[in-house]
C-alpha cells in the first residue's frame, strides 16, 4: 500500500491498467489543505492505493488488497476473535449451538 495525492478527486475502487492484467485500488479518500507556490491554499486529495496483480477477477482483487493489509493471514484471526466477542456479549458463547466454535476458539487461543 502506498499513499498518493492528487489535485483532483479520483474515483474510488479498481482502476485497471492498460498493457497487462494489473490494476490499482483507490481507498480511504481524504482531503488536505496545502499551500501553493503563490502563497494561497489548495485542496489535495489523498488515497491509499493498493497494487493488484490481476484486475480481471473481483475476488482476486479483493484477496490481493486484504493480503496486503494482513500479510500474515491474520484476517481469520481477527474474524474469529470478533465472533467470539459477539457471542460472549450476547450470552451465547456457552450455548450448545456454538460448542464446535467454542472448542475451536479455545484451542486456537491456547496455541
């Protein structure tokens, strides 16, 4: 991931590049006021940009971005911990319907 800045607003999402199957994904749009050469202020647009190897398949694009954010495969860990917290908050963590998940979660936490 890299941050890019532009003088004009860009379209969020996938931008396919020409010449091959690669693309760029623009996310996390934000504005910043900067001083120009004449001493005035202008608005610049900043984006987090992810390079993807295959822009033809939306699933591959999404997986490439997630892998860039979570390179060690910790996305599943985040999801598991979130689900465990939600079940605990709802008082369902010890429910028989979620016994298999509870056993898996407690095993994963012990490793």
